C-alpha cells in the first residue's frame, strides 16, 4: 500500500483505532496511499497521533483480505466463492427459512464499534425492520455497556461530559482502571502536559501504570487496589468527602434530586464505607484513600477519567454510578476541567451505542417500551416495532445452546476471540444453523460461519465515527472497496433481499434519517460537518453547533440522581487452588484482537502476549523471565511466556489478548455485570506454574 512516490492529493479522514478519534490526511498518489499524516485541523488531536494511527494501516491491502463472498451449507464443508447476488440471496433465504421453522425471534444481529455510525444504524434497522425483533446488540456489550447504564441513571445521558481539551483546565485528575499512555496515547500526551504544568494525579489501578512516572507533575497518588474492589474504593472516597464536609452543598441543592441525595448520604456515611473498613477489602491503606479523597474533594477543578478497569466487572455499572455520585457531590460537573469521562476503547464505541445497537434502545437511547418512541420509528420505517427488548449477546449464546436461537449476523466483531469463556462461545456458534460473518479477514468467528461477506476498511468508505468526547468526525473514502461494496451497501442489499426496502444512495442520507429520529442528532448533517469540521452531540435547536461541555445548567433528567452503591464481592474469588487474580489490558503497539495491527508489515507490531507477574509470585513458583508458564482458571487453561515486573502487586498477574493463540479468553469466566452483562474480564482467579514448553 505504501508507494514511495510523492503524494499528489490528500483526503482528511479519521483514525479507525481508539476512541480518541484523531484526524489524518490520507496522502495519496493517484489511487495509492503514500502515508497517513496527522491533520492539524483535527479537533480531537490538533495534529498529533500515535504509532498505530500513523503507521498501522498496511492491513488494508494485506494479502489476507477477504475479496469475494463465500458460502457453505455446513461448517465441515469447504468454502465456495460466489457472486454478491448469490451470497445475499443465500443468506436471505436461510434467514426466512429459519424464521418460518423456529419463529421470528430465532435470528439476530451484532453491530460493530469499528464500523461507521451509518453502518451500525443500518444493521440495527435491518434487525428491527426486516428480521422483526429487537435481537440487536453491539460489541460495546463487552466493554462500555455499564457506562451507558450508569451515566444515564445518574446524569441522564449515556456519554462522557467533557472535551479532551477540558483536561487542560483540571487541577486534579483521577484516572481509574485506564492506561491512557498505551490505550489512548494522544489524549495521554495532553493529560501529561497538564500534569507537567502542576496538576495532581490520582491513579486507582492494580498496576503501577506509566502515567505515574510523569516528571514534574503535582502530587501523585497511586491507589493499588485489588481487582474487583472498585466500588469499595469509591465508597470510601465518598465517605471521606461527606464526613469531612468537602461536598459542594450549593451544587447539590440546586442540581440534584434531594431525596436520592439524602438516601445516598445516609448510606455512604455508614461505618462499613469508611476507609479503615475498606482498607481490608481493597488492600489500599486508609491514609492513602483519605489523602486521595481530600485532594479530589478540595480541588478547584477535579476530573475523573476511567476505562475498562471500571466497567468490566460484576459491579461495573455500580462503579460508574459511584463515580458520578462522587462528581456530583463535589460539584465537579458542568464546566470545563471537571466531569466524568469514559475513555472508549474502540474508534466508534460511542457511536455504536448512540445508533440504537442495544436490544432495549432505539437510536438516541430511546427505549423500545415507550409507545410514542415506537410510533415515531414505525412511521419512519413503515413497520411495527416490537415493544419487547431483545436478546443481549450472552443471552443469544445461551439461547443458541438451548436451541431457540438459530441465526446470527455479525458485522465487524470477532466474538470467538474477544468474548469471554471461549469454550462457551464456540459451543453457541456451532449450535447455529446460519452464522453470517461480515469482516475484512477470515477471523476466528468465521471458522463457524456459513456465509462470509467481505467487509470494507475505513479507507474504503464514507461515513462518520463518534469519539469518546461525543465528537462526530467524518470518515472519507480514499480508495475503492477491495470487494466492491462498502459495509452499509451489503446490509442494504440484505434488507432488500429479505423484502424490506432500503434505497440509500450515500451514507449522508442515512445520517439525515438519524437526525430525524434521534433527538440528540437533529442538527447533524454532512453539510454542517463539512462546515464545522466536527460536531459534539447533542446537536439540536438549543445547541445548533454542538455541545462541548454537557450538563452546564441542568441534566437531561432535570435533577441529577445519586444512586446507592453497595459493595458486593465478586463470585470470582481466590482460594488454595486458584490463589492469584488475573487482570487484562492492551499494549501500545497492538489493538484488541490484533486483526489489523498483526497484519501490518513491521516488526513493531509483532509483540507477543506475555504474562506479567510480581517477583515475589515468580520466585515462589521458581519462574524466571522468559519461562513458559501455564495459567489455569475455573474456565480453562493456556500457556504464555513470563515477564517479571515490579509494576504488578503480589497476588495479581496481567496479560493482553492481542493474539488468537494466547488464549486469554479461554481463561476468563462467564461472570458479568449485574445490570448489563458486561463480562468480568478484569477479575479471574488463577494458578500459575512453570511448564517446559507450550
Ligand atoms: Fe488513532 Fe487513537 Fe492513536 Fe489517535 S490516539 S492515532 S485515534 S490509535
């Protein structure tokens, strides 16, 4: 893909990796991409980038790209390459036949946080209008679904409150369960700049992350909590804030529901939430908890940033509510420099949620159970909308094994590698009568598929991504799709073959429809995006150019709602057989299951997944750096190389999940968040022992 010549033109587009959403100039020579140059006009990145966005784009023309549709009658037969027409008709016939034999609700679809807003919108519309049910879910289920639930419950909107630039006005920055220098590098640079200007940092993380090594920053506090004890920690911090009079009484009295606040205050002051009591649960000294709570509670501007180390727990939603409670109690909402900010992992995870991918919500987070909402969508789409929420991804797997769920359309997600408890997922996938995979590569999930529909990369399509600060950025096509179709065209063809008419000629028309139906998008159009460069939703009559800071004068639900956050210990506990806790994360040079980064032709991208463990745990087991080690959990076992690291605390080990062979998700269990079923990837009780070879 990299032509050595000089570019003759460029096209501005958006990075397809993390939720920072950096803008790039794709510099072209004819139809060849010469290089990706970070664009100075990008509102999210201001001309900066990280190695992935700048250099890891070679996967787009990798030899492994799927270039033609393929079908097979069963998964033990070889693939047969067919025309688009035959593949689409085969798929439509299979779906209708399954629905005739097993009922309307026996089929469903999964949208992708890697695809554009417009593509995601069309997949959930296909499920609701052509399949006739609400069995649509998104890969956000396994990452930030607790953010959606927790922030909507407390603040009234399922999104972060700030712009990335807002951090430059923060005095105290709290980072919980996130590792921005590896996972959100361009935002991390801005955060570090602010720390070097003297802002203070509080990190709550089982590992000693690199951010803590920022030179010349203000006060730095590390709260190395045990995995699974986030809620205990946030309750203890809130206990200090309330008991020491650090609340913002004016904010609470003007902006928050008084009865919910009274109940929360009474609960949080209970002795069981004190730092001394929570020290025994979290492993964090009570003095450190007090110091951190005072620092945040007394800050002029205190901002909280969090990642999957918050959400991927059995109490993920409770923790998001706890974070919002603390921000409201201290008045750290509704202006620059403060707020509650989820750091989204994938490029369009915010957008996939905004677009109605969840089984209970239509686009714009409108519940399917509300008759007026359904009436509006029914009028626009010309079909009745099912009032019952559909199946979530884990429910789809269970129903497939039970025999009531028979066909699944998966766009741009490798569920066989990325979802927890691989054995369970594979059992579900082999139980399906028809699995349709739309992807750019033959991924792990495709091994169980009956239909393969080639996907298009971000370089081959028009559309929009929405980043972690609610910023809608344009994605512009710089080359023709290798298989001849953009993803949205494939979904549209399938809808038409199923007898539900779709006739969009460009993604801008899809966005126009979204703007008619989602109240937070009513002012969004491609024309406005051209004029403004990007738009942060809500964008409507009240905020025609978008909304950089949310909740300035009021919350969408009127008054902010404190929620009770009782700490409940996870079922995933250590014992003599499984004495260590495993937690997982991402490294800078890789991205999720590595489908793209592993296919970029540069040794930088060839890191292997390793197991990090503390010297004490290694010595106890006779393990040296580089040894092969077997890791066993209640769900399964795998083998990795060991890395000895002081960044870990004794009793806690860490790995990544970028390579299919590493088996990280063979070990993770079925435990999930009580409210959203987000898997508890961050807590798995394991044993580790030295082995001779993998
Ligand atoms: Fe892409 Fe994220 Fe890196 Fe920006 S920080 S270039 S969006 S991976």
